[in-house]
């Protein structure tokens, strides 16, 4: 893919200081660390390494990446490795895509209680799918799947929701056979919506009783028990959106779809259309009106504000597994699923040698062979080298 003409990092460099001064009241240390990482990514501030091509001996030099999960330029290799690992877990059955979201009024509570509410969102979505699928009147099977947290909409507004990718079927209670879902139908959406709402509201009630919810500013009136209970009752009158997309055509389509959501936050650099002294324009897809691709222009500081709405709490896990794919069950249950489906287990993965992975850098621009790291340089070494070169070539 070609290099994008504009980058989020350039917007931060140009408008970051003014943005920090204007919005210092609500910015946290985590927000500042993310902005600093974006600015320093692939610059001398993080150090670098000299490279050489394996085949043609072409020399090269690369600055280090920040590896922050909010950076649009980072984690491509990590995403590819993750997809390759998930490919080994795919079963030869159809897959479905279920999305759980919450009312807008609850999203405002989530914005100031990200760790608590996002975790409840994960737990409620997983418990809902497991409970409804286990009902003999529905599917009557033990299922499992992958969940990815998405907190943004196409226009970067705060819109937390969970994407779930689930095999269209599951193990029978006795574990002796695989129960397939009906063609083009997995689980009843009205039932999923009702159960999900009940579980999430119950989780919020428990979190409030345990004092785990923060209610500052406009949420302060909800700080009393009666007011919060009234708020929870009002959620039953809100629109709870749960929907399922048609089954994917093949497991390969599953991985192609997942790659778009697993290691990316908010927006990619390739969506940026124009960056001026005052504004930022980017492409977005209007799903409500035929998925037309439109362009939205925002004030640069408003763009940064929306981008930072999606900064996740430190060490918060946004890719999770449940049921058959839960870490404690995956090895046994996947083996059982392959047995009842008469599928051969995947070949064992041979660990690559240290020299072939830890020293690999990027494709050679001349011949395409892997570039190998031959020397690593710290930020201080790069600074001293630049100073030395400047003294040597100073003709004043």
C-alpha cells in the first residue's frame, strides 16, 4: 500500500500544543502519552537501526516505531501475526458476525468509566450469546467466539460496541457431535437484545453498589441510589441495537474482515483527505444512506478531541475470547470440535530461528528481499552522530 499523503502525527505536531492548552481540564496523562507517542513514532527520538539486504547488500536505515496501539502507523506486523495464529483455529463451518451496542445515554457514562463499562460490555455480550445458544429451544449447543471492542463511529464520534465473530454452531451438551445452525439464521435477535440489556443493566447496578462508577460533572445528579435506579429503569425505554450480519462466505473472509478491526483505533492515515492550518478532512461511509463515501471537514482541534475519545485505559484488553475459544478451554474444546467435525488438526508450528525473526526489518527497495538489522542506535547515539556530522561539515 502506498504511503498516505497526510498523517495523524502531522496534525498533532501542528496543532497539539494549542489543543493541550485549550483542553487541559479533561486531558489525562494517558492522553498526553498517546499524543507524544504519535509525534515521536519513526523519528530520531525513539532511536533507529541500520539495515542491509540479504541478497543485494543494499544498505538502509530505519527509525523505530512507537508501537502504541493508538498509532495509525504501527502494529501492522503484529496484526498479520495475530491473523495467522487465528487462521489455525478456524473450523470448516460458516461464521456469523453479531454486533452489540448500547444507547447513547449509556455511552456518556462509559466515556468517564471506560474500564468498568467496557468490561461490562464484553461480559454481557459473551454471557448473552452463551446463554441463548445453550437454550435447547434455540440452538442447544456450547458455542465460542472472538470479540473486538470498537468505540468509534465513521465520523469519530463516541460509539462503543462489540463485534463478535462466532462459528455458526457449537458442540452438543455431551460433546459427541456438532450442532449446525440453520442456514442464514443463528440466534433470534429480539431475544439477544432483551437478554443483553438485562445483563448489562444488572452489571451496572452491581458496579454502582460497589462504588466502582465515577459520576462527575453532568453525571453528578445520578450519584444517589434512587436517582441511579431511576436512570437504570429508563434504559429499558431506550433503543438497544443488536444485529447479526449474514454468514461469511468462507473462513478466509472471516480473517479478511477481522484484520480491519483488531489492531486499529479510531482512524487510519489513508482516510485523511486534506490537512490545512485550521481544518482536517477525512472520508467516512454513510451506512444509513446506501453506504455512500462522503468527506467530513472538522476543525483540527475538534478532530484531535474526537480522536482522543477513543484512547483506551492502560493495559485494557480489547480483543477477547469466550466459550470454546476462551484461553482455558481453547486447547481441549477446539480439539473436540475438530474430532466431531472429522477435521485433521493443523500441522505443528515450527518456531522460526532467532536470526530470521528478531533481525528482520523491512523489504529491500531494490530487490524485495528481507532487510536485516545490522546495528541498533539509541536516540542519544543518533543525536551525537548528527552533532558530529554537523561539526565535520560546518563551513562557517
